[in-house]
């Protein structure tokens, strides 16, 4: 009888040890998965922050171009009104906890178009001898340059845009 109880005890101990080893390996796989997810999240945050910085720089250069191309001072007035609205919205949002309503400054399409065309520094498609339509969209221009054999970096330099923006445009145009 003692032998039977001893064998049952040994079998239970072996089963417990097997269960402990199995749980330990599963826990390690879960920890590794969490570490991989944290690494991926960190990489995604870096990509987004880089994209946002690039977008911010492009916006700042656009505002500088618009200020240089401003004829009647309308852009300055619109920007000041917009900044005032932002400040008012921030103060009202603190008290009401609502999203601000911002009225965009009205700048005509012609002024924006002239700002872009006047800001060229010899690296636009118009300067390279290629015919460019005035109404040609940026995405059409990017696709046309890509079909001509230019790389995404070259297109970004020619159009004074970010490389990531050009790559995204090309990806979306493929779909």
C-alpha cells in the first residue's frame, strides 16, 4: 500500500513540475510579446513625431512664402485674426471643456498659387524645361515625374516637398 501511495505521490509531483514548466514558458512568451509590442509602439511614435516635425517645417515655410507674396497685407490680418481666435478658443475651452471652433483665414487660391510659383528656387519642373500645366494637381505631377523615371527623393527635391509625403502619394496612387 505504501508503494502505491509513493508512486501516486511521485506522479503528482511530476505532473506539478510539468505544469510549472509549461506555465513558466507561456509567461516568458507573453513577456517577450509585450516587449515586442512596446518596441513597435515606440517605433510608430518616432515615425509619427518625425512626420509631424516635417509637416510643421513645411507649414512654416509655406507661411513664410505667403507672407512674402502678400500684396495687400490681407494674410497678416487673417493670421492675426486666426491667432486671436485660437487664444479665445483656448480660454473658452478651459472653462467649457469643448473643442474650439476655428475660422480659417480666407486667402484666395490665386495668391496661394502665386506664392508657390514665386518661391521656386530653380528646382521646380517648370525650370527643368518640362511643360507644366497650371492646373496640374500635385499628385498628377508626382505620378508623371515617377513615370519619367525619377526617384522619390528627386521628386521631393524638385517639388520642394518631404520624401515621406511623396512616397505616401505614390503608394495611394498605386491603389
